[in-house]
C-alpha cells in the first residue's frame, strides 16, 4: 500500500493540473470503490473550483471553493488503497499542466472516476482492486471526520518532534515496529519506511516502544523518520507492485533500500559487518540488521 512519500508524490503531480482550476464534468462509472461513493458524487463536484491540494497521512485532500453562499467549502478526501492511481491527460496542443501529461486516452476497464477540467485536462482514477476510496466532507468538519480524527502528528510537520514521539511511546509494551505502524502514533508511516527508519536509528524492531521513549533513542528515531521520508519523496517514492506516479513512471527510492527486501544481504552501514534478517511481526515482514540494530 502506498505510504506517505508515494501519496505526497502523487499530490505534487496532481497539483498543477487541479489547483485554481474548475471541474467541468465528472464521469462516475460505478457506484462504489472500497466504500459506496457519496450521494450525488459527480453532481456535487461538477462546476467546483479547486483552491488547493493538501495531504494528511496517506490521504489526498482536495479543497474546493464554496459552490454557493449556502454551501461552504467542501473537501474531497481520496485514498489510493493498494492499487489506485491517477493519470493526467491533455488534448494535443493544450498547455501542459505541469510535468505529468499524456495524450487523451480511451476508456479502460478499471478507469472508475474521470475528472474533466474546464481547460481540457482529464484526470483519470483507475483502481483494479478497488481498495481506494473517495469521500466528501465539509471543510469545517475535516479534522473531526472519521478519516482524520484519530491520526497522529505529521512526521514532516512542525507538530512532530522527539519529545512528541517519546510521549506517544511512553509506557507501551508493544514492539516499536508495531507502535510506529499505528497511525495514532505517527501519521503516514507504513512497513517500508518504518523498517528503513529503525535501521537508520540503530533500533531493533523487537525492542519495546517504551524503551525507545528515552531522550537519546527518541531523538535518533525522530530524526531517522524525517530523513528517510524526505529522501524517499526526493526520489519519487517507491514502486512495489502497483504503485506509479501520475505520469505513469515508477518510483526510485526502492533502489536505495538499506534493509527492506534485502534479506541475506550484507548490511551497508559502515563497520557493521552484519547480515539483513527477515522476521514476521503481526503478519508483516520486518527487515533489519541484528548487528547494528539494538
């Protein structure tokens, strides 16, 4: 499933095609994705001007200007699930809306939602597994919505620090790997980047969360989380199975994995000499180096 860097990469790809533009028409080719689509979904989006795109954890947030004085700002919440992807298309001769641009396509079997913008740009959402979803909520109720209300701090935001991380780990007996996958601890982290961050911090995934709450380990881990996410976004995210950018290109951070999916390979940390090991925690593969992660 796409993690924070992949979702942020998609958000950045969509922004030039959507921000400040009006939706001319929405084609809804089925009544549901993972969940039923909101009532009058296409009708409520048609004619709306998009003010900005944000991201919260693994959600893309499309803020739309009020349709009328009686209808305030609404936000389209989009989650990619396991295989959801957007592709941006433009008619020949039209101004390219950013770096992500293709010729106009024909309809494909798994193209479930199509956004036609007033400038002729077309954004297609395809999802062959249909684990993604879209929802519409009032802007004033966004943070209290069922999707966002329980989320922890954004790891790249000002609300995240070693102190905040330590507070959320204090007294927890669960392994640190499981604690970091809990979206209430830190928002947006998934299996790949938790493995990579723990390696960078030199912390074993088997260590209890409470034992990482001290000032030294929490500082190392908070810094590692920030650095691995920043590096992954700069590289365009990772591509495993279905994920791709809005231009259809693959991500490249997987070529820089230090432990993830490197079972049996030598640890790349200078002076370590250990070998990457794979274990299973809560049904998920964990990759780490017993030599340097304690």
